[in-house]
C-alpha cells in the first residue's frame, strides 16, 4: 500500500455525527451520515490509497456532516502526515502554531491562542503540564503537542464551534486526538518505520539522530477480540540561536524619569540625534545578549489497546497511553547591561520613535557578561481509560467511559528546572546596540590593557538555581446515551452527563546569589583566578547568525563554559548552594525548596441533551442539530507564597528581597455555572452545493496563576519599585457567542471550493488592575537618607558612584541581614540593606478581575482542494482572514495599559502534491502574518513568518516504502519587535531539518 508524508486536509465544516466522531466525542449510535452519502459515481469501486485516499475521506467528512470541524487523517496505520502533531495542524484553515526549540508546540485557532483551546484524547479531557518561562511558578492550561509523537495517531479533529455533546473549555476550538482501535480494522496489520534525522541548526556539527516507530493491530476469536500496540522513540539534537534585547517601560518624549532620555537643554541632550518629540512614544534598551542554545530532546510514546466484543451489541475497550518528552537545553550567552548614565542615541521619526543606535560610556568597573544556563526537564503523560458501549433494545445505545490521567513536569538534574551561572570581564569603556539591520548588533570597547577574549580575565559573578514543578491529575466519568427515532422529522436524541475532577499542583522555588560584582556569598573576592582558564572554550559568533544581515558586525567570538563543571567548582569552593544569599536548597543539591506552592482543584458537572432532525425544504434535504449543555464548576485554591523580610541593593540597578525560611498558606474558593446552547443547520439547495449555519456558546476557563491565592512579590525589584501579583479564584470563564456561515461546492469526488464566515463576541475578559502599595513593610535602600546624602555630595544620580559612596561612608552591618545596624552595608558583598528610616519600597501589585470589556473577532476562511484529473497532481489552497476590534494602539501614552487581543493574524497554506504509480510527493508552504503577542503597557509583536516543507516517498516493492522529508528547507528566520519595527526584541536564524528512512507495512 502506498504511503507518504502527505496529509489529508479537510478545511471543512464537518463531522456532527460521523462515525469517527461518534466513537470519540459522544454520538454513540448510528449516524445520519449514511442517509446523506452522495450517490455512487462510476469508478467508485476502485480502491485508492495514500494521499488520494486521505483527501477523499476528508471530502466525505466535510460534505456529509454538520457543524464546523476540520480534520486530519492518517494515510495508513502508523503513518500520520508529520512527525509532530502541531506541524500537521498548522495546515488546517484557521490554525497557526507557535514554536518552541525549533519545533511546533502549541496551536492558535482563529486568532485564539493555546490557552483558549481544549484538547481531548478519544473524547476525554486531557491534563497538561509545562514549566513555562522557568522564572516563576508554571500556570498555563496550554497543551504542548511536542509531547506526542504522531505515529500512533489515527486522526485529529478540530471543532471550531460548540456542540452540546462536545466538552466545554475551548473558545477557539476543541481539538480531539483519535488513536486507532483494533476492532475498527479487523485482521492483522501493522507498520514499522526507521529514519535518520539531520538537523542543520546544531552548533557543534550535524549529527544524525534516530527515530523508530511501530504499530501492530490484530483481531482474533472471529474478530471479537483485538489488541493494538504502538510505540515510538525519537532522539533529536538541534540548536536555537537568539539575539535578544530587553527594554525599559515606554516613555513619552516629555517624561523625565530614570531611564528616559535627557530633556532638551539638560546635560546629555546634545548626544541625542532626532530626539523624540514631547508626545512621541519611545522605548530604550535595558540589556542585550546573544545566546547559543544547544538542545537535546528525547521523546518516548506508547499505547496499548485491548478490545472485546463478546456479543453483537456489547463492546468493551481498555486503553493505556504513555508519553515522555525530555528536553535539555544548554545556553551560552554574552551580553551587556545599560545603567542610563552617559548615553548617546539616534531615533527615527515619531509618533513611534524607534532607536537607530543606543550607546553608553562607563566609568571603570563596568562588565561584559559571559554566562551559562541549563534547562533540563521532563514531561510525562499517562492515561488509563475504559469504555463500555451497549447497543440496547429499542434503538438505544449507551456508553460508559472513565479515565484517570496525569501530566507531570519536573527537572531531571540536581540543579533545578532553569538555572544560570554568570561570569564577567570587568573593564567595558563603552557599549552600543545598532538597530539598522534585521539583527541587532552589539559592540563594545574595553579600557586599555583589557582583552574581552582573554579567558584569564573572566570572573564568576551571580547565579540562580530555579526549581519548578507542575502536576495535573484529571479524573473523568462520562455517561452517554443515543436514541435513534427514525422518524420523518426527529432522527435521534443524544443525552449525557460528565463529571471532571481536575487537580493541579504548581510549585516554584529558587536559590540565588547576587554577587554580580565578583564576590562570593561570604564576602570573599572571587577574582579571575578563581576558575582555571581551561574551563572556558572559545566559540565563533558571526557564523551562528549568518542568516541575518548585520552578522558580519558581531564580535568574532565568545567564551562558553560547562554549567555542571562551573557549578561544582563554586559549590565546593564558595558554598553557593549550601549557603546562598536567597533561598534554601535540599541537602547535597542545588534544588531549591519550594517557596511558592499552589494547589487548585476544579470539580465540574456537565449534563447535556441534543436533538438531531432531518426534513425537506422545497424538496431539498436539510438538517438541524440543536442542544444545550450545562456546566457547574467549584474552585478551591490554596497557595503557599514566600514572605519577604527585607530588601538589599546588590548592584547598580539590581535589588533583591530576603525571604523568610518559612512561607504561609492561604485558601480561597469560587464557583460559577454556564448554560451553553448550540444549533447547526445545513441544506443542499443545489446538487453538490451545501449551505451551513451554526450558532453556539463556548467558554474558556482562567489560567491557573490567575486563580491562585496569596500575595507574591517578584524578588528582584528595581530602584524605582517592584512588582507582584495576587490571584483571584472567583474569576468566571471567558464566554463567546459564535456565529458561522459557510458555502461549499463539490465539483468532483476529491475536489471542492468552500468559503466560510465566523463571528465571535467574547465577554468576561480577564483584566489586570495595578495598585501601587507597600508590602510587608519593606524599605528601599535606594531611596532614603543615605541615598539623598550621596546624591547631594556627588552631584549625580549615577548608580555606580552613589553605591560606592554609601559603601565607603556608612558603617558596616554586623549581620548579613543588616537591618539592625545604623549603616546597613556590607563592604565585602557590596550589599546595602534597607533600614527603618529608608522610604517604603513601592510595589505595583497586579490582580486579575473579570472586566466589562468585550471583544469581537470575525473573519473569513477560503479553501480549494482539487485533483487534476488522472495526472496524479493536485493542490490545496486555503487562506484565513482574522479581524478583531480590540487592537493595540502603539501611539497612546505608554503609562496607561491597553486591552488588546493577542494572536490575531491572517494565515495561509499552499500545498501541491503528486500521487501515482507508488510515488508520492508534497511541497507545502505555511504562512502566518504578524501578530500582537502581549503586553498591556508595552506591546511585543512577532513578525510574519513563512516556511516551506517538502516530502517524497516511493513504494519500490509491496509493503516497502522509502521516504524523505525536509522541514523549513529555505531556512526562514524568526523575528519580533516592540512598538517600532526598529526595536527588535528577538531574532532567531532558521535552519532546515531533513529526515529519511524506510517503512514496512503489512
């Protein structure tokens, strides 16, 4: 049987009660699809395989079903179109993806990001786990498709509008992943495939890594018993190199705050070219770096399915699904930090003024950083489920389904989930960022006699070991019934009940040493001789960003060092983990004890009923499916959060909070209910033409961080203040009222044209209110009598000089806490502690709430699929237009937060294929336009991105197929920016990934 790396794309309104959907999302009885099947055409008895078979199935699903459902089908057992589900889903009309570590990870549907989409496995709600950004407790409901290999997947359905029989939780969509069942395809069959993967992005060469997968299914006992076993092992080595620029909050040209540009006529203003006007908005860079990230990923998937049909009307299914995804990322970085003391800059014209260049001169003592980071985590998903389906007398079918599923993410080493160790060469005289190319170009000059590429001059500095944990446990019971009426109007009734017990634990802690001046936690000077020179390896830099203009202007090389080697040296010599300045680690490790520990439990009951009808309108067949679902959810939220006891000034613009050894628990409760109606209508007014209309209500629940209880402060405030957050378990879900219309013309068995319109009115958006307040009576050591006396004596607010003055002129503290002594300083560590006479530290506390804001999202979906007669050639085109009435205005005052919808962007796919004589090939182009990625006060945008993929296969003998595939074969780059396109925030060069192998099918 022919098979290839090509997918079945049903860019379709589809599958109300199609048999596959019936088996997964709850319509358990015979379907009306048989009554609607198109008339047989000459030649239909010919068996088709491969791409043509998939496309034909897609057209049949689209044509014969109701509602708005897109689908991807496996071409053959063990042969899904792509090795990553997310990368397959991006081909569907209206679906775009986000990438992590160079692979598809999460999906956006019709402009709604991953947190707005519910994922189910065979109709069961799936738990999800992720460790997020590594710098805070994980909180997302987003499902990471990178955890699943595609070899054991039979199909994926994307439900874009609500149905009473479909679980609630996705405004954008409900995505149902279907796995194969042995009794669905009687007999013995299977597939085994092996491939090698060459990822050209790898920094240290191009290793070929293995991927092996297999699936076997067999039935016996007159096909009344069946077993299916599938497994996949994938190892990948890749690199993601990134240039990043951090930023200060946006300013108006008239503002005169710390970090803003000098006002006209004041010292420093003469070094500003084309200064932004009083009403222009601009942002200044805070830091910039180049990071070389080497990634090792190991994915293991497996599934066991047992089925029995002891009688003609009773089927029992027991299945277990396992997935493990281990990712280790090693980052080597070099970077600069701005103190805003002696700057020069040039700007584009307003009203959004972007930087052309930004530079700063320094007194002796400024550093160029070299750092190493390790992120090493593992996510494990387990799902055990059982199903009993009984075809009872009287045209009634009853199904009882239950499952226990867990998703857990945690570090795989003794250091933490996200860790970093800093190093520096002191002696930067000036530094500059040039924004005139697509790649931000960092340059620097050292004071005479100091070589930035001399490993003997590298001094260890600060370090942080962050430890995060996330576990989601989900138990669900579903009872469903289907009654076939077989009447002239009422065809059938579906009714059911679901109970979901969703438990989430999200924990986080860190240990940290704010020794950025090159001293250890006990006050001993590290010095450059603290580390042997052979710890450092010289690595060329320009070639790592060769895909961008401007890469030729980079420094010729950077130094990298092995994280574990450096960590063990600093542990043994300076006790950085056993006696850190902040946090407490488990004995003998650098794994921080949790200081934030959130426990959330959601219990949801969901009864529903749905009526399926059929009738004629002027002799034309028509259908209506109408139903309603009721959801009631109770939320219990407990949170253990750290309690700060003091603040200290650790560097020119670096502060840290001292935390108590024990944190405190707080508990809150919330509840809500929703009625979710839905109705679908279709009619065939002309032969081969279908018109559809749908209306539904859907919801998405708040993210876990927003529901947590307890006040949590960020532990590294700035001189102007700090930030924190307080959760709200009484948040009610987002709610969307959806309208869909579509028209479809099926002009050939495997060809169609469709156009669809969608409109979503969304309410209950979660807004953020920011309150300026003090917290825990914390005092600001950078704002008090000592600070003001230093400024008066020096005549400057330069942070380096002010800190030095305080350290030299005030008495030392006898304790490291420093809060009981008049001077409140520690000479050796360079810490200045907050004292009772200092000003209260101000914190901007953010708390979520359900705002009265509403938003409208609407758009159009266009699709055409056509096989060019008997040539073997064909093509698929689709384009999605997404509009929203809540867009970010880049020209407004940056001190006032704005409400805007994230992720809204147009998208398109172009696929050309060939399928004939055992040879199959595909070339696909996927494109997504620029979109707003977030930021209420200062926006971030991800720029338009498109990539080309290609695949080919040849079945050179019965059951044996050789295949090859290329991902991003043109090496498309990714880039993001702030308000102005000149102010790039990240730039990542793209590289191709190639795969080739052999598949045996029987």
